[in-house]
């Protein structure tokens, strides 16, 4: 039996020795190898200690006194090389220590070697306490952009490469490794064996159940025809119906914050760093995030840890890392070139020690539960869900994402009140119809709409209705009659299993076959437009029926992300049922009044004039038919309590011109008009419209006869809508909409007062005024260009609109901060511009203005400024600010280049240092890192992630979009 002395996994008892004895034991530990046969363990893992949180009985434990250097190690630069030579190698020849000028300043000799034998890699030992102190020091380090770059760019360190030439290095030379020491933490999972899978499967069973429930809850019914069957039997085209079969094996455990898998930095085939071959760098890549983890590891001390401390597979991994470091050091010239010697550490304490003592640096615990680990995929998805969660855009028509589709959980009463008749059946918003828009759907046929209508009528006949209380707005309350600010409304509320589901196309692109003739393309586009408008008209009839015998039916229009594929139908519906709004006005209504972010592709934007013409034709025909019906049936008006109207009558926005409130159910229900005779702002407007309608009808019909004695809200809404059919948009009344620089979508609204866009958005000054934007920050791309003089003869023509930011700035309508000489070239730094830009934005915010930040494309320079603003003034950590900006940029993928990202990482360190000072001065309270608040987004020390982990996570996100 080999006798092995392990470094203690924890300080379990205080030593009972005298001071002299303690000093002798400490010196003995420093001089005696902790693993005298470590080379055997590395070569043959079968001789390693068994996997256990406690050492086996054959291992003799030694207890380190409290005065040991490993317990009281100081993280400072080594002042001399003589002591390090004697303490670290036991007399072996060691080259002088080269101290890096930047990064961690640490004396590695204060941490003992795992073994002092000459043929064993120099692997040092850390306890959990040592690592916690080391990590705390590293988290305060500033990432020097000017030191790391251009070396960190792709092949900038490879002579004769495209990058070395791009960054101005002489022929045959390249960037040298920076004088810098970072820190990279690597996790080594236990080897997968048949006998070790039973326990993890039991432990992870609960996680798998949660994941399966979450996945199933996100699915919904979807088919090309009407579906009112159980949601368990239907599946969505945009969501998975079942969890991945590899879920159990993929559940991670025992992860420290910012730790990476060994495979991300070390090649599996060769014990070297996982860097691409030089010949793979054909171009200059300023955003090679996937490369950063391995490249940063080459200038870092590397900490290796496992679940149970210094097990054989952990030691083997550390040896591979040490070999990779030595190879890289020789490639850089070794001692002759003054290459820095980086260190490899092993954490000998079991992972449970971190869970007990340092919960803030535990990302995922030993049971697989997330503690303080930011999952970039999940956070981005959640940000998108919150941004696009269901809200009412018009009366009884809601816009949302796939997760808003009603599902059937276990029935549970909303309250303990036995009189409560509403159960949580998964349909809290009382939807009757769910329409999914996606690019693979076919045009909705008339047969599908007839089947849907018949199913809904059957449900209504079965009595699936619900009466709910709606809170009135302040100006709707009649104080002379009642002080109650609410009313009761009745709508169709089918069971979640009885909802009507069908699909509709989201774009015209797939309606046209590739290489089709112009005639075929035109015909396919016409069919698409006609079907789209007919669907919008059908939705209007369901949401706001004029027949009092029918109940209103709420509609959810949804798609996977909540904005892309449903946007075209949403704009069309606003034109159909929006009180006479044309395409340009529908854009502004959705963006400003309904507070919905949406995105229409340029090819679909080109179809909007065709859709607008079709909408006007359909509505004009309906109005003529409705007026003809009124004339022919005017004799029934005096005897009937209801005015005759066609089933095609519609509602205006939120029940007659009134716009929804900002958020929540109050906005959702604000559109319904009460059946009571209490006058409101809506009813007064309707009366004025109805008077205009009556005057335009037959002179033989008296106005009193034409007006119903007891009008219903839906009849009033129908009459109101018919009085204001859409006015076609054109360059005269909507110049911003037809401007050459408008490509079909608005700048992205990151915050209510902060927009992120491109140069075209800045050049469309009339659009900025429509959106209420009063300030513009131009990052390296100026939009202050004097307008061209009007063409000859334009003075006598119709009014012309000068669409110029230069003119608006000189008129004092828009303030512009024009930042010059900042290029997105991987060379220019954005740091000198951040403070001025952030001050400009914040001043605009507190004066009630709105700001557009732009560069050329709106993904790098301007995105970096927006992220910095979220960090400083909204107090978000860098990762959260990046993901928030990324999700709200909609279909545009933000991509700050690597130096900009490094600047933001340093900017976060500066903000945290300032915050630490304010906490020390007791100006603000310390951060709350309790179990309830740990991991929540916010600018705090526990949320700061390492550079390599940040880049690796961004690269993983981008894999779906970039090659």
C-alpha cells in the first residue's frame, strides 16, 4: 500500500502544538512533498485515491497550523527570486522570475507544491479559503484594453498573417504576448462510469422534472386548420414538444462562478492550448469571441478543481494544463525571451466547502441547482418574453409570444372564497382564439374561418361565457351618478381545451417560388395580401361583433419571439380596425400608443402600400353596403331598439378612439364600452361621428329616426369606424414613411427614453420628431449634413418637407452630440467618449426628452454606449446590460468589437470600485447577497464575471446566427 500524505481538505481542528512545534511542522510541510508518488498517479489513475469527500483510510492526514502561509497567503508580487527558488523546487535550477506589469500580482511561492520531485509538473495547492481570496482580488482587476489588444485579435500574434499586417506590424513580425497575468478557473467533472451514474440520476431527477414541465408548458396547439382539441394532443411549429433525451447527462453540477470546462482551453488530442491552426485565420476578425477563452488562458494562472478535491482525474488535468503552459512558454522564446512563467493550481477542498463558506462564488451547487450562475440563453429568452408578453393593441385583440398561449395546468381556485367561479384553468386573459404567425404557414382559407366561426358559436351556445369586472379610467367615471370606478363586461371564455387555434403566414417571401416570373410573383403577392386583409376583417368581427346577441371573443396573435412574425398582421389589423389609420399611422400607433416593439422586414414593407389599398377597398365597400342597408331598413329604426348593421361592423381602437394605458390588465380592459347609458369620453365622440354619418345619409330619413333610441356599444363603435375610413398614406402626408432612408422599421426602444439605431434612422429627422426623439448621439457617423436645395420649380408646387437632422438641429428642435474620430476598426478606443455621451443622455432623460444613440449599423459603437448607460445609471452588471440591449435590439444582432467589450469590462470594474467606496463611507447599503437576492441582475461584486467566461458565453449565443 502506497502511503500518501494529502494536503488537508479543510481546517477541521486547531493544532495543539506549541509555537515552536507549529513552526517545525509548517517547515516540514513546505519541504516534504504532499504527494511523493504523484508521477504514478498521473500515469496510472488506478492508484489514485477513491472518489470520496473524505480521504480513504489508507491516507494519513496532516493538519496545517493556523499560522501556515497557505492560510495567510498575501497576494503580492514576488520581490526576489531566491526564496521562490528554494521553496518551490527543493534546490532545482530555476530561471529568474519575470513579474508581469499588469493583472494579478501574486507570489505563487506562498502556495505549496503538490510534489517537489523534478520529474513532476509544478502544480501548486489551494484551499477553498485561498481560492476565495484569490478570486476576490481578481474580480477587482481592470482589464487593460491597450495591453491585451491587438494581441487578443485572432492571428495578430502570428507573423505574415492578415491581422498582423492590418494592425501595422512590420513584415515578419507580430504582436507579442502582453505582460499580464489573468486567472482562469477550470472544472473537471468526474469520469463517467456505469457505477457512478445511479446517484447523479437520482439527484438530478427533480431538475429533469422541472425542465420537462417547463418545456411542455411552452408548447401549444397549432395546425393549418382550426383546432379546438386538447392542448396535450397538439404541437407547435415553433416549440419543442418534449425535452431532450440527453437532459439527465447534460445537467451540470459543482460549478464555480466563471468556471469553464477543460475542453474549452486544452486540446483533447494534444496537451496544448485549444488555439486554431494559423492557416485558419484568413481574414481579420474583430469579434472572435470563441477564441478568447483559450487565448486568455495562455496569459493566465489556471485553477483546476473537481467535486471531491484532488482526485486522480483532477491531477491529470492539472498536469495537462502545466504541459500546455510549458509548450506555450517555449513557443514564446522561454527564458531567453523573458517569457512569463504562469502557474497551475489544484483546489484540494471538496466542492461542498464552497457551498458552506462561500456561496456567492458557487454558480451551480452539488445538487444541480443554480445559485449564482447567469445562463445567457435563459436570460436572453426571459428578456424577450418580458418585452413581448401579451398586451392589448386594440379592443379584445392582443399581441404576444408563444409563452402567452393558454395551457392547462392543474385546476386551482384563484381564491379561497367558495363563491369564486373562476378557476386557474390556464386561460387567465380569457382568450377564445389563438392565431400563430410563422413563415411556413399557408394562406388562411375561407373554409378555415367558417369552421372557426362555427366552433365558436357552438361554444357560446354551450354557455362558456364569463362576466368580469373592468376598472374604469378616471375620465370615464360619472361622479354625479356613482363613485364606483368599475363596470361589468361579459365575454366568451371557453375552456383551455376548447380554444380555437390556427396558423397564418408571417411574410410574403415564402408565398413566391424561387425564380418565378414577375407575373407569377405579382399574383402570389396579391393572393397573400387578400388573404391577410380577409383574416384581419374576420378578427375584427370576432373581437367586436355589432350583433348584441353575440359575445365578444378575445384574440391572441402570437409568434415565437412575440414581434417578428406577427408584426405584418398586427399592422394590417390596426389599419382594418384602427379607426381610419393608414399604414404610417398604424406604425406610430403600435409603437407609441400600444407600446409594442415590432419589426417588419424590408420586403414586407414594400407590400404595405398594396395592403393599404386593399384595406381601403374592402372598408369602402362595407361602408357602402352598410349605408344602403340603413336606407332600405330605416322604417325599422323607430320600432327596434337596435340600428340595422352588417356583421362586418367594427370597433375602433379600444372602444372608440381611446388609447390603452401603459401596462397590465388596466390597459388590457380599457377598451370595452359599458352597456350603461353613462356618458363617457368615448360615447361623446361616437355621438359626434354618428351625427356626421346621419347627415351624409338620405335626406328623407330624419336624424332622430336614424339614431337608435338605446344604442349598444358595439353599434356605436361600428358607426364611429365607418365615419373615418383610412386616408391613403403618401409622401405628402407621411414623408418620413416614404423617405429613402426608411427601411421599414423603427430604431429599437431599449428604455422608454432611450433608442438604439443606425445612421438611416438619424437621417430620418421627420421620423425622429414623430417618435418624440429630442436628442441624438452620433458615434463616429455624423448625420449633420446640410440638405440639398429644392428642385427648380418646387416653390410653386405643393408643400415640401425637408427631412434633415442638420436643419432640425439648427432650428433647436433636436440636440445633437456629434462624436467624431471613433471608428469600429478594433484600434480606436471608445473609453474617451463614454462619460460625455452618458452625461448627455442623462440630461436629456431628466428634462423629459428622448435620445437616439446611433452609429452606422447600430450594433457596436452605439450599442456599447447604451450598455454603458445601463450599467452606470440603471445599475446593471455588464452581462445583464448586454443581454437587455441585445434582446431589445430585436432582429439586429448587437456585436461590440472585442476592445469595446474589454472597455466595458473595465468600466464595470471602475463602477464597482466607486460603489465599494460609497459602501465603505456608508453612503449606500451593502449589496444583499442572501439566498433570495443572489444572482439577481444588478451592479454588484457577486455578479461580475471573468473576461474569458463572458466571451465564451457571447460566442455560444452567437453560434445560432454566425458561422
